[in-house]
């Protein structure tokens, strides 16, 4: 007589396969929640991975362009600040010429004091022109071209030898000739030419500031455009690659519930098998 045999093990295989699938799904779901990424490897979504990587590359290019534009804008701000200070110095110098031109009641000592102040102002303007720099590159000596995003402005020299050039019957003069010992020093009599020269210098400086300001406006508009584009690209990349936490948390809960059910079913099946064997035994 044949002995009593246990139930065939194949009866539990479907349940085991189902439970293994739930375990794999739970691991993948937990990984997505832990990393914050829906796509962690090519197998997760091959087409989505390709799209995501292309968007990331586009985002890197936009970021590089934005940083280059911001650097150009920063340099322009340095130039504008320096030119603004020079314009203030030129305005103060004009006031000294006007003061010496209206000499009624003004002593020679006062006129000399104004000349000394003017010499100091001219020296300050030269120092600004020769020392203003960005990362070691001089900006106001006539050697620099401001460039960013396809915009370009050649920055003219604003040293005193290049500012306020005027022609008179006695020759051509610049701001250097206003200094002590110069042919147009303001302790002399030819103050009308001195005033004209300083006005011309101030106009040159302000014209240069206007060109730099136009550059800044153009660059600022490009920065805003690129910023908007970066937001759109980053949003698109995030929608493709990032985890939807609400959806994935719900899916993770569903998978865990299925795992629990599968385990209980397996336990029940094993228990029933043992009961049948006990009854048959």
C-alpha cells in the first residue's frame, strides 16, 4: 500500500511568484521615494531617460549662457560706477572754472587754491581711468571691449589726455592742459576754453555711460529670457524624471497591501496543507 504523500509543491508556486513580483515592485517603489527620481536607470523608462538627458544638456547650455551674461553685466556695472564717479569729478571741476571766471572779490590765493583742487580732481580722474579693472583686466584705458550674448561695446580711453579735446586758434588742448603749468590752467585768463573743455569731457563720459547702459539693458533682457527658458526646461525635465510623491506613495501602499495579502494566503495554504496531512495521517 502506497504511503500518504504531501501536497505537490507546485500548488504554492503561483503564490510564490506573485509574492516575489510584489517584493520587486516594492523595492523599485521604495527606491523612487528615496531618490526622488522616477527614472533611476535606463530600464525604468528608456524613452523618458533619453528625453530627460537631452533636457538636462539643454539646461546646462542655458545655465552657461546665463552665467556669461551675468558676468558681462557685472563688468558693465563696474564700468558704469567708475564713469559715474568721473562725471561727478568733472562737474566739480567745472564749478571751479566758473568760480575763477567770476573773480570779483576773489583773491589770488583763493584762485590758486581752486587750481590746486582742480589738479587733485584731474589726478583722481586719471587714477580711476588707469586702475579700474575686473579680474586683472583694465577697463577704461581704451584696450577693453565689453562683450556678452552677441552684444559688444568698445570702451574708449577716459584718461585726462583723451578727454575734453578742443581746438582753438592756438592749438588743440585736452584736460591735461588745465593742470598747474598747463596752457589753460584756471589761474590764467582763458577760462572760456577751460569751461568748454570740461563740458566736452563731461559729455564724453556721459555718452560712454549711455553706451554701457544700453549694453546692460540688452544683456538684462537676455538674462530674463534665458531665466524663463531655464524654468520651462527644468519643469519639463522634472515632470519626466522626478517622482510624483503622492502617486508613488499611494502605489507603495498598494504594493505593501498586496504583499501582506500574499503572505497571509501562503501561510493559510501551508496551514491547510498540514491539516490535510494530519487528517489523512
